[in-house]
């Protein structure tokens, strides 16, 4: 099996688009989320997209296949909230291992099918590791700035369980994404390093932060350079940004990042900014035009889409990306 480290030198790799945007099209009911297995579960499960890997696996499989058909080289597992911390909202902490394992297994099967069809274009699976709904470096209580809803150790333990299951399910790489608090990300990276040591393995790691607004900072207040310095102690396949902003708004921060790191650079922006109804209106063609600017300026090695993007967006991104060589860093670290 060709390694992703080799493929990334040959061409710009294309990441998939949004899972949630695609799942909305199915309009799943509470009963659909429950499936047969959780028919009598005492709590509401609607909205728990990660659970669909167990209760509606065919839908998840189809979405992965659509992104590969559109030209994606890498799909992300359906595990964005797949930690005990994330699943506590649904009282499903005890199925976290199974949930990650099944999600990875589904993505692996689809990736292998596409690689078998076209061995010249191997397909990869990234284990998606989200930020959780808690923050380790800020208090959720304005009246008690010293209070923390979660500790570094809580996060480390939860992430370690997720990483173990993703690896057992067959992922090729791990993607620590949508980072709004770098301390959370450091707990995830620490957990990954622990698992690598325990298993005596190496696995490529992508890290993707989130610039939340025009201040150019993450939610926990870090600038692009500060974020980069915080995570550069670990050998990474790539560092980049995703979510919160559209491709146009993200560009200056991506540029800053690209000029300051020797790691590969990734981006998976939203389809523009949300409208008054929380919908994303940017068309695939509009997004393609903006992504072309990234390519013209040699900013990226991995490109995909986040909220609001679908296979049509990824198809046009893949179409334009194939005409460019991957970014080569001139930065010495």
C-alpha cells in the first residue's frame, strides 16, 4: 500500500467535504437515529451523527463513496464527537470504542474498494478527532475564571480511547481538527504519542486549527504563529485550518501559516459564511475560484471542504487542484 507521505510529494491531496451537510439530506428521524438496537433507549438520540455509523451504516458508506467519486484522496471517519466527553450528552459513553471502530471500518472498506479500482490513485482514511464540547484553558463560568469544565487528563484519557479504536478500525492517519483551544489539541497529541509508544508504531498526524473571526485568533486567543509554535514539537504530516471561515476569509491566515512552517499545509474551509438561517450559500464554482488563489500562490498541500460543502464542491476543487504541483516549503525549522 503506498504511503500518504509518498503521495503528498507527488500531488496536492484532496480531502472530503462535510459529513453533517450530507446527512441533513437524509432528514433522519429520531427512530432512524435509534435503529433497532437503541429502540428503547431512555434518552433522545436525534442529532448524534456519529451514532449513525452503527444505526445507519449504509448512509455513511454512501457519503464516503460520493466523496471518493468526486475525486477525494482522503475521507474522514464519522467520529467528530467520538469521545466519552462528546457522547456524555447522549448518555452513550459506553459505546465510544465501538462507534469509532465501526466508523473507521466503514471508511476503510470504501477506500479499499476505490484503491482497488484505480491503484494509481490510492485512497486514504483519516481518523477524525474533534475538539470536544469543553475547553481546558478557559472557564465556561464568567463569575469563576479559574473554573475548568474538563482537565488535561480527562481529555488525554478520552482521546486515547478514541485513537485506539480508530487505529483498530484501520485508519491511515489521524486528523486532530477544528481546534479552538490548543490545550485540548495538546491532550489529543499527547494521547496519540502514548498510543504510538505503546504499540511501537508510527502514524501520520494532521493538525487543523480554527480561526474564529477577523481577529485572526483561535477562540482561546492564539494568533496563527502562537498556534503553530504550540503544536510544532511533534512531527506532523500537515498543519492547517478548517471551519469557521470561508476560503476567501481564511486566505490571509493560511498565507501566514504557509510562510512560517516547513510542515505540509492543509485547508478545509466552509462554503463561505453562514446566512441568517445558518445555511451556506457559496456555490462549488465560487469556492473553486477562491481555492484557485491558494494554488496560484503555492499555499497548500491538502485541500478539502468543511461546513456547507458537498461532493459538487469537492469535484470542482479536485478538478482545479490536479493542475498544480504541491507547495514546497522554503522554511527551515
